[in-house]
C-alpha cells in the first residue's frame, strides 16, 4: 500500500553496504547488563499488543527483538516496559528505559526532549467507516476524532466542511461509528481494527504521512547508540526485512 509505495527508502536514502554494528562505550553498559530495556505499547494491534496468552506480539515487538539480536547477539535479551501514550517519550527522557519503540511519530515538540532514529515505518491519518455508502473523502460529512490529538488539525485543514465530533477514547470512537460517517486516526491502528472486525472498512485515501521512529535519549553521549540503531534500520531495509515484517502483520 501507500506506506511502502512512497518508500521507506525515501527517508533512508540509497545505502551502501552497511558495516557491522560496533559496540561502543555507550553500548557497553547495555551489553554488560545483558539486556535492552524498551518502552512499548501493549494494546496497539498489530504494532504491539498482548495475545491471548498475555505475551507481547506485533511489528514493533519484532523490531525490538531484532535490535536486541543485532546489538547483543540474542533476540531474547530485551526487557519490555509497557507505557501509555503520554509516557512514551518521557520514559526515554527520564532514563527509565534505554529506548522506546512505541508508535512514536517524529514531531518538533518531541525532538526537544528526545532524539530519534531514522524511521522504520511511515504511518499517517486515515479513515475507517461501517457505512457502505462511504467510498471516498468527498462522502464524509461527519467525522469522529480523538480529542487533543494531532489528527484534529489534519482533519480540520483537509476537510474544513465536515463536522468534527471529538471523542475521549478509542472505545468511544467505536461506539460513535454508527452516528458519524467515519473515525479519523492513525492508519496502523485502524488497520488493526479492520483485521479484527470485518465490519470496519478502511478508506484508501490518507491525508498525512508521518514517520515512526525509535526514541533515543538526547545528548552526544548517546550518539553511538543512535548510529548503531540507524545502521541496523538501514540494514533491515536493504535486506527487505522491514517490508517483510510489515507485510506479515498486514501493514502493507
């Protein structure tokens, strides 16, 4: 679909052969500990969620395990630290975790408190509906949007004539779908809704494209970790591994 049609390579650029990831003084602390501590979401299907057995699964969980393999030589050498939306970047800035792989879009506000890797996925604002009459954005007259979300600005700018109904939670959004034409939100989340319940239909059109990246602590002392992570992401893209995992989780 559009995320890889646009091409993660547009962000990564044309890459030469990636050298092996080096263990620097910065990384040696993580290595001596023997595990990578990663903030993740645990209810964002299919990026990161708990399965029926309570185990964390998803596209971003695969990325965390692959990064532990590349940095520490062991895919199981990762400790997951579930966080809510508000605490995703703060957990990194406060040193609670080493990094965060938690559906974080790169914004100027977030860049003030954390550093970011190159993107591993391109998300955006999309629309989901249960109405068979809704086919394109031109059909939308009323749209539910999560209050205090960046989606509000995108919808207001792109669809100024539509009535916006704000909701306090994703659960409330689902309850509202029988009273509005569609709900606007991150395509990755809406894809998960569609996969889990075929009543929901994701429209083909999107109104924004936003990079999702790994949050890393700010400061020059963390530059080696950032370079190592970027090298890993480029290598995964070269190998086709990122696209393969996205396809596996239905994110293509």
